[in-house]
C-alpha cells in the first residue's frame, strides 16, 4: 500500500460534480419517451374507430348491429343528461369498491397466515383450492339464498373474485421469500409479527401489488355477473337493459364505460404501487405500466 | 469468553458437517477460521449465532448456552443482505429497533459515520457498490454494540483493492469497542492480515486441524518477508488438510 503512483487521479470534488450532472440530463428524455409510448398505444384503436365511422358515413355499412363511436357517444350523452348513467356508475363503483376492500382484506389476512404457518396452510389450502375451482356464477343462487337479492350478495360475489388471486399469490410469495433476508431478522430476534410485517410483507409487496391489480380486474368481471342477478341500477343492469330493449349502442356504451373505469381504477392502483416500489431494483422496473 | 465444546452438527439429510469441534475464544480476540469451501465454516458460524442448533455439544457465551440468537452476538453474512425496501439508515436501525427513536437515530448516524457512509444514509441499497453495501451490513451488526462479531467470508465477493480497504477499516473499527471477532474465511492473506490467532479446519466432517497464534505487529504489511513466510506455512497446512481428506476418501 501507499506506494507512489504515477497515474493521474481525479480530485474528489470533480468526481461528484460529474456524477451530479449526469442525473439531471436523463429526465427530459424519459418524458419524451413516455409520450411516444402513449401515442403508439393509441394508434390501433383510433385507426379502427375512424375507419368504422367513415365506413358507416359513406354508406358502405350500417350501424344497426355495430354502432359507430359517435352513436355510442350520443347515447351515453343522453344517458348522462337523463341522470341515469351517473346513478349506474355510482352503484357499480360502490359495489366494486366494497367487494374489493373485503376481498383484499380477507385475501391478505388468510394469505399471510397460510404463507407463514405451514399448519394453517395445510388446514386451509385444500379447501380454498377446491372452492376456487367452482365457477363464480355457480355461487349466484346460493349467495342470493344466503345474503338476499340486494347489495350483500353482490358485494360478496365480487369479494370472492377479488379474494382468490390475492390469497394465492400472497401465500405463495411469502413462502418463497429469500431465506437469507429472513435469517437477518432471526439474528435480530424478531418475533413472528415482526418477521411478517418488517420482512415478509415488504419483500412480497411487488407480487402483492400485482395481485391487487389482478384482483381488481376480477372484481370488475364479477360485478357484471353480480348485476346480472337482478339489479335495478348498475352498468351490468344497463347491459341487460340494452339487450332486452334491442339497443346495441347502450350495450356498447356500458362496455366502454366498463373499460374506462376498469382502466382508470387499475391505473390508480398501479400508481399507488409505483410510489411504494421506488426501492425496486429489477429489470425494467423504471419503465412503468402506462 | 466463548467456549465451544465438542460440537457436532448433522444435517437432517444425514450429512455430518461438524464433528467433535472444540474451541475457546477470549474476550476481544480476533480469531480467523480458515478452511476450504464446504469445510463447515458457515455451519459453525450459524451455530454460534444461534441460527441453527447443534446435534451434540454446546456453545457457551459468558457461561450460558447459546440456544437462540442473542443481542451480544452480531453477524455479518457473506452477502450484505440489506432489505432493498429500506433506506441505508433504516437498514442499519434494523438491529436496534427496540431503542427509543432518538437514540436509534443518534446511533445510526454515529455508526454510519464510523464506516464512512454518513452521506449515503438516505440512499437505497440498489444505489450502493458491493463494498459500500458490505460496510452497511457491518454498520448494522455493530450498531447494537455486540460483544462478539461473527463475519462469514464478508469480503470474498469484493475486488482485491476494496477488500484490502475494508480489512484495514475493520481493524480501525475493532479498536473502538474491541469486540471478539470471529472471522471465517478461505483467504489466508485476509486471516494473516487481521487475526491474533488462526484456526485451520479439516474438512468432512469439519474439525480443528491446527491453531496458530500470529505474532506479527500491527499494522501488518502484506509484502513483508515474515508475512509471506507465514503465508506459505499456512498454505502448506491447508493443503495438507485437503490432501488428508482426499486420501481418506480414496482409501474408503
Ligand atoms: N442445510 C443443509 N443440509 C445439508 N447439508 C448442508 C446444509 N448446509 C450445508 N450443508 C453441507 O455442509 C457442508 C458445510 O457447509 P458450509 O458450512 O456451508 O461450508 P463452508 O461455509 O465452509 O463453505 C457442505 O458440504 C454442505 O454441502
Ligand atoms: Mg460458507
């Protein structure tokens, strides 16, 4: 050590300037890139809808079975003005929200327990796996019998849909947490709840947040099933109503709203996830789900 | 004072990793345990740390048996094992979570200064180099002011320069509180540079082959002729241990 060196050395203050400058260059590029990604994603749907619109306006085709975008928008606008659409949306949102909350809570608690304690897993998992393979619609008559025809049965059905992906991925992810990190906790004499709260759950957070999005997606699917079983309001009801009164524009309008709301809520959860996961060091974690 | 008596570890699959392993370590001693890969070095440290249980024998720290992890024992693993979701200072505070928050902050700040990473306290682990990460791991083990610090090949994944740096750094830190250091390594030079005493392991099952006190003045010079002499002596000893094992497997 301490031998004389003829190599030129960079003074420390210069080094820090250099690395400090590098970070600021990157950000405008990233914004530009995000903008381009958006445009590319929009290209296909915009071209298709414009093409269809032109085809109908030119008389090459009729919009009786597949209404054009403008017809759908007009129909939706009418529904907004009559006040029906906001009521439907509010009802559906409320159901999805409640179902999502209950499904997430139970999925998180049971998933944590069965991921952490082998005994709980042995006890619960076979039953839950069996229940999972039952098609959701098959529950509808039983839920109506148990919880009545009104809100409870619908919320329960949605919660069931949300529950399974969260339960499954959380309990699996917990069991595959790196033993080495757990050992660090053990060497500091962590109690069970500390191991779960301070190591296992944070370590599974990325998987968990993805499962929340999957759960939410299933929640949106199940709300339609729930609203098919006799609702007076809700987007699912609007679908049925459109079918029974022979108005495809209403059906498609409801579908569009479903798509928008689904995307919007998914985006909210993804946004939340992004805030929570800034520590992640994965391949392409910087590029987020747009 | 750490006393290891006739320790044996047989893994559930029947593999005998350690047998009849006895060793005493004085308070404040720097002990290096040298052995090839698969000698049972990590197994031994995990037992001392209380992370695993021996199948026979016992480990006594200040007269009481080590049955589970204890606050007087700190561990630095081969990998930094930082929690990627915590900032550096929170990672270090992991080891003293039971203290009041102000004392935690003070201690974390002090120990990060001592390992020379005070400016990085708010960074994420992914933003550190390997050497920095390992220093954070050292800070996390030291922040609880352990009586015994166990190090499992802590620098083996680093480049030579960084490794030498951190070895010198470790000695500087040791001077402060003079904890007992038990350093497990396959690097003879590392052992010679740091240790007061070197124990050479014999593989399969892991046991003590020989034990040397190292009479070299600190700071030690790696190019020093005496250092090099010790080095070849130890190398011969290690080779002998490995060959003895080969012979026994051949004749078996
Ligand atoms: N959990 C385990 N189950 C069975 N055998 C193990 C286990 N852990 C380690 N071993 C075996 O014990 C021996 C010693 O391992 P280890 O203590 O990790 O060696 P070292 O750290 O010296 O490289 C190795 O041969 C390894 O295969
Ligand atoms: Mg090892």
